[in-house]
């Protein structure tokens, strides 16, 4: 009878299934949905030319274009996180850092901290799966 602790019974290296898990899948899905909704809202502001919405946000209208690009990049990055790309995690960190600075300048600390919390949740959920990123 083979020893269950024997290395010969272990799966070959690199053949382990990339199990995402329900929490990581749910979080990535929420990220994707959030980035899509934010991108659509920035597009709506740009298309309508509504300065009232921008005034309510307290940011210059030209900055809406920057935020649009960041949120659209968030959609792409989240897609590639679903596909286990390591560079997408770095991209998420960059987007979070840029958004944090912009929000810190225009909305204060309370408004800027939510993106950082979202990134921390992502890192927490990925902590045991970092080796699966390609």
C-alpha cells in the first residue's frame, strides 16, 4: 500500500488547478461591476457636458477625462486579474495610487480611502494565491 505522505502521490509541479475561490471571484466581479458603472457615469458626464455634476464632485471638468481613463483601465485590469496576470495586480496598485492622490486633493481623506481599502481586500484575498499569477 502506498504511503499517503509520499512525494510520489503528490501532483506534479505546475499541474495544480488554479482555484480562484468564491470570495476572490465575488470580489473581482464586484470590482468589474464597479469599474463599469463608474466608467459609464464619467462617460455620461462628458457626453452631457454637465458642469453641475462636476461641480457637485468638486473636481475640474478636464479631470473627468483622467478619471474616465483610469476607470476604463480598471475594467481591463480586472479582466486580466480574472486570467491570473501578475502585471494586472501591479496595474491595480498604480490605478489605486493615482486615484488616491486625485481624490485626496479634491475630496479629502475620507473619499480617497475607499479605493485603498478595495486594493487591500484584493491583496488579502490573493495572499495565498500569488504563486498562481503568471
